[in-house]
C-alpha cells in the first residue's frame, strides 16, 4: 500500500529516503519530468517572487507545473505543508555562527537580519511563517542556532526561549507589513501610502490636544524602515541581557 501524504511528510522530517516521483495527470500526461518536492517548492517560490504570496494556491501551483492539483499531493499534504517547506528552504540558506559569549549580540542581529532579507525576497512569504509548524528540520536548525547564541550570552533558558520566539514574531510581522505597503504602492494606490512630508503636514494641522505628537513630529517620522528594524532588534536583545 502506498504511504499516505501524512506518512510522506513524517518521513521527510525524519530524514527518510525521498518519496517516489508523482505520476503526472492532466494535459501534460507523462511527457514531462516527474514532479519532486524540490520542483514544487522552486515553482512556488517563482510564483511568490513574481506575483506575491497571496497568488500562491495549490491550483495555481499545479498549473505552473503543467499538471493537475491531485498530482501535487503525492509530495505535499496541503497548503500548510507547502508553507512549511517554503520557510524551511529559506531557513536552510541562512548561515549560523558558532555561539560566542563575546559576540553574541552582533551574531544574533546578523541572523535576524539575514532572515529578514530572505523573507523580503519573496513578497508576503513571512505570512507562511506565522502558521508553519516549527517541526521542519531546517526551521528547527535556525531556532537551535538562535537559542544557542542567546544561551552563550548568559540569558536564562526560559528568557532565551521566549526571547527567540518574540524576535521571530517581530521579523515575520515587519516583513509582512513591508510587503503589504509595497504591494499597495505597486498596484497603483500610491495615494493611500502616506509619505513623510505629507505625514508631517497632517501632524502640524492637528489641534493642540496633541501636544506631544506635534512637538516630536520629526522624531516620530524619522529613520528608514530598516533603521527602525535595527533599533527594535537592539531594544529587544538589550532587554533580554
């Protein structure tokens, strides 16, 4: 009896042997190369890079692979499983330093920044990370590395575990927000994205019941998005220390 999709997923996580190629169905018949997990994931990334994460559905992915959706399920349990594979591949590409008490803060910021840059390559992909179960070995490898860095810095284990979770949540949210803004701009709705000059003008026009906002408008609107990202990372990491 052929293994179920759930059994195939479990075998992947246990570093089992690769599953047999899926049989193609639909208009392409057997004239194309067999479908593999790598092909599915690579094609999914291509769709996200070109059209954004919102465009990625199993039906859209099957069409890009010139097959029927049912053929994908020989390797992928469902969309959630695909999300896990996507995030796992991004995490696998991140270099992790050896934990060092002397450089732990800089090392942790470097890992977080590399993860941010991975997500920003694929608009909206961090949305998949919110729901992806942390059981993929490549995703767990990243968490293991971050935890090791925090522990090397002398952070108490529970604070290190919760701090790592908070850092990952912030990175996911930051990248998702940035992708939503960029999508709005790219879709021709620039008027809905308020620039700094317009924001300063709006603040200046506020009534005197907003004294702090008006007085510190320059500070409230200063810095690039990445400047604020770096500030928040340091704030969180210094708080852990």
